[in-house]
C-alpha cells in the first residue's frame, strides 16, 4: 500500500549551498563557485579542511540517497539500487575518516629532526637575548640555562607522547 507524502514532506529543503531547487535551479557556474571542495582547492586550504569538505559532501549525498530510498519505500517501489549506492557512500566516508587519521599520524612532528633542532635552538637564543636585554649577569643566565637543561630531560619523549595522545583523540 502506497503512502502519500504530506505537504511538509514535499517542501523544498535547503542544502549547504543555500539553493532551493524548487524555486531556482542554480547555474553550473554558481554551483562550482559555491562548492566547498573547489573553493578549498583554489584557496590551497590545508588537507584537513579539504578532507572535512569532502566528508560533508559525501554525507549530503548519503542523506539525499536515504531520502530517496524512504520515498521509494513509501511508494512500495524497489530500493535495492539506492541502498547499494548509499552503502558505497557510507563505506567511502569510513575510508576517508581512516585516511584523515593516517594523514594526522604521518604529519607527526618529529622532535628529533634537524628542522626541530634548528627551531628549538633559535628559541633558546631568543630567550638568551631576552636575559641579556634585561641586563642579567652571565652567571645568572648560565644558571638559568643549566636549570632549564635539567628540567628538559625527557622533554622530547613527553612531548611526543602528548602529540600521540592528541592524534588518537583526533
């Protein structure tokens, strides 16, 4: 038995690009101009922003297919093709989430790398210059750096652990 849709169910829905398709069909140029993935690529957005935009687009497609499946079910029509397409999108979303996590793990800060050592050395020189600018004597400056060196024992391992914990929660 076919169930007809109510007026509320037939109202146009607003999508992320703010177009109401029943009122005005956008031009291809408008769609491309407003597309988050295209904008992200043109603006050279970071990988995480682009992956998030792709995930949102996939989720919208999945939701749209879900809606189409519900309409077909209400009309007692077969839904297998739409269900398969939606399942493919859901799998793609899952794969993309795994890829995003892998990117985060591979983009890990290596505190033992030569680049990090240069940055850390530069920071220490700035701190040393600050002490000199404040007219601390040489003994006080050396005492500070000796104490700092003692306090930094195990810093790299502790920092790497904190970074790993942060990635796990990502």
